[in-house]
C-alpha cells in the first residue's frame, strides 16, 4: 500500500528538483516542516554573508538556499537520518560542498561556541538562521486536523502562537542565546505569532548592540494568496541597519 503525506502534491514547491534523479528525499517530519523553496531562496537573499549557521536544518531546504548566497553554511540537526537526507538533497542541487553538516543539538553547539574565550579559535559566524520546531502541524490551531483547511483559508480565526511553544526551549531564550553568537538573526516563525512578543525580544538592554536603538523587520512569507510564515530579521539584516552587521 502506498502512503501519501498531505503535502506530497506540493513536492515541487518544496524542492523544484524533487524529481531530478535520484530524487529528493524527505522524512515524515520533513513533509510538514521544510520551507518552500521560493521562500527559502527569498530568505537566503536577505541573509547573504560569508558564514551562516542553520540551527535546525531538517532535510536541507534552507541550507541549500543559503549555499547559493553564502560562502559557507553550517547545518545542524539532532537526527542522523535528516542530516543524511539533507546531504543527499544538497548533492542533487550541486551545493553540498558548501555545507558542513553537523550532528548536534543547537543549544549545546551554541553554548560551546560562546564559551570559547579566544576569538582566534572561533570560526566567525555572521548570521544565525532559526527555524526551530513549532510543535508539529497542530501549531496553527487548537482544533482537530480536520479543521486545518478552514483555518488556512481564514487566517483571522487563528489563535495566537506563543514563543513558549517553540522547541526545544522557550523561543525568547532561544533568541537571546543566539544573539551571543551574532546580532544578525533571521527567525522563521508561524504566521500567527504574537508580534508583541517578537517586539519585546529587544526590550532587554543586554540585547542591544552597543547603545544603538535597534528595529526589527518582519517579513510576511506568501505563497500565492496564502500567508505561510513570518521571517523576523534582527541586527544588520534589517533594512537601514547594515552598519550593525559586523558588530559582535
């Protein structure tokens, strides 16, 4: 018996080279968590840099896009299966040589990186891309899966998604940890996220770069007439704040 995942028929939106031999591969989680290629490419264009850290790379959708605009991509995931799939997919796109795939959880990696006192022993990371687990397909509502189509068409009825639902740690703590690596963060979040919570991420003076008053740029990610997600940009990734890019 053949089993189709709900998003199988959108496979070309996820990977335009999906059917290119030997074919892109996704695991069950990848089918509902991978960033559509059009959106991934758009984010990658905004995140042009020398080295970017993809903190939760999954099956590689964003890492592949970053490899087109960045000199080097560090791609982390806790699943050896997903890392293998990401490497396989990157080879199909011809960009695997630009990506370093590391089996690690992001929290451990970040804390280890931050703890190194000597900058000479660190590989400078220019941008951190955060696309953490949102808690599965049910992130969009408290209703049953059968209601998802209705909610997709009626975004005004979506309950607000709190940063506390981010995994593996509270979304605000995840952000604050990442800002110790670089001020330049791209945070990929559900479309029904609480904008007040996002704005409050920079209310802590310790999160500011020097004495500069920063702004946050929130980009809506649309596919056709459907809002899919939000990408929140911080530091030098924000339009008009390019002077903050190199300040670490």
